[in-house]
């Protein structure tokens, strides 16, 4: 997404430094190309509630063809060793642009949507010109991703500004929530994180504020929600332009998945050894491990020192935490190595992680420019 960074010149210089530090031949665990052609913003899930398809892995990306932007859906039945395309979501609004989709499996019935129903949501009309009205549109699948039907448009901008990065969760009371980044409250806030609720996936309530921070240039966004084994809910996100920070990872934990505390409070910043951290586009996944039985793995776009200088392992590292995010995180090797990482929508941008092989390994999909085309690669590596 478009970020309003106060350190634009510095970021560009850091990008050049990162490209020089990362080896030209950046290959992790024998990475493989996910699909031909353009592919960005990957998402991974494992089906856990779909009769007849439990255990299958699904991936979705943003792509394009002659009709505009589309969302191919791919399936793996061998723990991420291979993928094949099973469907494509073709929203007619994709001709006006599509960005930053999400893939979610309902863990329980919501209205008439049974457990195992898949939801795909993305921002549409993002490239529709000066009079655009960006909307987040939701599609549903009742057959493990093989076919899709339009469900609803829970949020639409009232002005030219964007709505981005949808993410779902079902709270402890059975309500479905959609979280998203919202630019439409400018100039009071450059960007906020909002959420809307639904009892059936079709009719959605008024937006509620999750994060809205002063001064106006501060931009929280890119929400990721995971339900912890103890019943709480972990919300990961970035905050850009906050004090001297660029786009650092933060988190909050909710007791019920519906309430997230004071929107003006940033939450807890996540960082690795000696203050090392990811800048921009972090995502997380839950794995077995550690004293509490839960290991959180994080991937982000640019891996930097405490002062924001790209580290030599930029594009080649994950961070892990065994204490529900508290304290310092530690490094693990990334299964997919990405070269030339810099602040751009493609290289290592919003990569996706998933536990495989009974949690012993991590499956990753990450993107990189190949011959000038944003290309998705996948691979597996150890999760500890």
C-alpha cells in the first residue's frame, strides 16, 4: 500500500544497501515457482473444517489477465511440496484494480454459512481513476475453493481514499469481523485501522475504530488475526510514521476477538535480538513449540538493525517467539530467500507462512521480481 514515509530518501538508500548486502543467487530450501506470470500478495491456509477436504492447503494470490485483476486459487495435497490451480475469482470490479486479498475458512456456522465456508476478500477499484470508490468485496466458496460466488461489499470508501488489507476472524460469541486499513478519515488521520461486524456475512454493521493515532501522519494497517490455543486472539499489524519509526510490527491481544482496547494506544512492538526488526508488511502464523505450546513465527519485508539499516540476512530470515509475543523474538532461517528487498509492493511483501509436516516445518510463499515480473515462490524449511 501507499505509505507516507518521512524518510523517503533514507528508505531509497537503504533499499540500495539491501540489494548489495543480499546474495544475488538467493535460494532457500529449493524454492519453486508457484504459478506462471504475475503473482503478488500471497495467502496460505489449511482447511480444518471442510468435510472431505480437511488437511488440504490452499493458496491465493493477486494476478491479472486480459480482463483485469484476478485471484487464482491453488491447492496442495502433499503438505506444500506442490501446488495446482483449482479456480480463479473473477470479480467484474477487477477491471478497475484489485489489491491485498485475504483467504479465510469459517471455523463455525455464521448465519447460513456453514463451518468450512471459505471467504476471499480484497480491495477493488483501486486503479479506477480520480473518481474511484474503493470497496472491499467478499466472495464465498462452499466446495473447498473450487467455485466461488459473490457475497457482500462490507466497506466502501466515501471519497477517493483507499480501504485496504482485509482480514477476518470469528469472535468468542460467533460474530464475524472484518478488519481493514482505512485512509478515508483524512485529514484527521492519514490512515486508521477499522473493523465491521456481521451475523451472517451478508449484512454488515457500521465501522468501529481499532487503531486511530495522532499525529495525523501515523498509519496503522495490515492487520493479521490469529486465535490462540488458550482462546484469546492475537492481532498483528504495522504502524508507519510513528515517532522515529518507519513501519514497525506491533500486536495486541484480545480476550474475546471483538474488543481491542483503546484505539489511541499502539500496543506492543515486536523486535528481535539487539533491536533488529522487520520494517513493513509483516504477517504471522502459529506453530506448536515452546514452553507455552505455541510458537509465533513472523515474516516481514525488510529486516533491519535497531536504527533501520538493512541487515545481511535481509530477505532470508524469520522471527519467532514462544511467549505470545512478549520479550525479544529470535531468528530462524526463512525457507524462501528473496533478493534485492526494498520498499515496494513485490519483493518479500506480505509473504505468507503455514505450519506443515505436523508443525515441524514452515511453508512459505514469497514474491520477487523475475525478469521484471512480480513472481511467487514457495518452499519449506524447519520451524525451530
